[in-house]
C-alpha cells in the first residue's frame, strides 16, 4: 500500500483546497479505511469505531494486542448518545469543563459499540479533541473515530507527521500532516464509571485541575511509582505494556542535581570505553555539563510543558542516531510533572539508578 502524506494546517480548513483534502480523508474513514491525523496531544490512527472490521485494521497497522481498547473521538456532545449508555452528573461536569481538550473519559458503553473497539470491555473511552483538523475530520465523517496514538505498538507516540510516516509507511493509505502537535503527551484518562474520578493515565490535565471541578479524585495505584507489582493490574489495559520506549537501553538517574550530572558522566565514560554509542537526555539547567556522543536538552525545568512536548521526539531521535545506551535525568512526582515522570519511567522500563 502506498502511504500518502498531505499537509493541512488549521488555517487551510476554510479554503476549498483544504475542504477537499478533508472530504477525501472523511470518505476513506466512511469506507472503513485508516487515516492518521493530528490532535492536540499526539497523532492518532483513526478508523470507524462502530465497525469491527475498521477497528481491526487499526490493530493490524499498529501491531497492537487486541485486548488493548481504543479511544472513541467525537466532535459534538450529540454523538455521545450512540456510544455510551449512561452519563453521571459528575462525568458531565468534567466534559463541560475540559472538552474539547486533552481528557478521555471512561463510561459504560452503548450496546452498539463493538467489543472489538473496546478490547472486550463493557466500558468505552471517549474523548473530544480540540485540534481543528481532528474536529473537522470527525465532523465530516459523521462517525465516532476510534484512534490510538499513531505509533507502532511499543514505540514512542508520534508528535509529528514524519514520526507517523516512520512507523506507518506502507501500512495505511493517508496521513494528514498538521505540523508538530502542541502538548506532546497523551490525554489524561479518567474512569467515571463510579461516583468519583479515578485517573488511569496522567496527562496535561492534572489531578488538581480535575479536583476543582469534581472533588475526590484518586489515581489508579497501578500506575504510580515503580514497576507495576504483578498483583496490581492497571485499569487502563494499555498501561501494562512497556511503552513509549526507544530502542536503546535507557536508565534514569535520580538524586541531587550535582550528583546526577557526575554519575551520568561517569556511566557514559564507562559505556563508551566498552564501545557503546551513548546518549544523554537532560534539562537546560544542566545540559552544558554533560559529555556523551549525543546530548539532547528537553527544556528548562521551570517549563514542564515544553519538556513534555519534546520528550517523544527526543526518544525517537536517539533511535535514529543509533544510540545504544541512554541516560536520562529524572523528574519528581507532582502536578504536571506526574505525567512526565509516568512516561519517562515507562520509556526507561523502570530502570532507575539512585545517587
Ligand atoms: O491523547 C490521546 O489520548 C491519544 C490521541 C490520539 O487521542 N490517544 C491515545 O490512545 O493515547 P492509545 O490507544 O494510545 O491509548 C489509550 C489508552 C490505552 O492505555 C487503553 O488501554 C486505555 O486508553 N483505554 C481505552 N479504553 C479503555 C477502557 N474502556 N477502560 C480502561 N482503559 C481504556
Ligand atoms: Mg498509545
């Protein structure tokens, strides 16, 4: 299959040429095909979420285990009635506060959503993205669009169309290129099948932001801190897989910043002497003090939003440059840093060196 890459910026949506591109993409979706598109978080791999055969194509393109459910993307509140069976008062409050935006809500599914889309679960994940290209594509298709992140299973999520091409060339017919995404890590997932919000995946929308709208927020214990204990089964099935990972062996070094720099440089020296190509992923405050084959700056610690936006692209770059061993600075828990810590720990397969 030939994979076409077509550029479409938000400003093009008002032009005839832009509308033509979206019509073509929407038609492919209606025909049960897979189209990659930008969202405000990461690129998605979309297909008709109401047809098992279309969802099946997503799983095939990603190489994703079929027990890992997909998120249904909508553009209007009216689309909810066909995909969920009930919306609690608290769930509605969250939707009104955070949609469109980087928040996914888990609710009881409507019988017409195929089990193939929900990985066999009786619940369904729903999100209303804010990216204008995503919104327009969903509206034009008239469908709830099932879309996981557009990476091959296990790789870092794509934040540019080039990343999608890297993973999906020859596997899907069309990629809409809307440029680099804004947020760069996946949406916050909140289970609202009970009374109170339970965070199943941390993201741009933080526990404190949710608490302001509905009190009593908790975090699924399986996603906190260290490697998941075998007994703790994460409620978001996808969170159990090693994920977001570069090909190189990655370690996080944790501790006081001066000690961390010393330790990372020492480890790099050791690995270089054994003949490995080494990489360091650090922050602006420390970056000039490192020595390695490849050194990348995620951004300043006072701007965690930038760090998140650069993370996946940097992990991919390490792969492209053939880096074999990667040392990264770590990040502490806490509001937005919770999401960064969650992703970087997974990227490193929970290999932590404490100093
Ligand atoms: O930002 C995002 O959410 C991106 C963009 C494309 O919208 N999508 C995304 O999808 O990250 P994906 O498939 O890569 O991650 C979805 C996560 C998986 O961990 C999956 O297990 C979980 O959501 N999930 C989906 N349906 C669920 C359900 N019914 N109950 C619990 N977890 C669910
Ligand atoms: Mg994903």
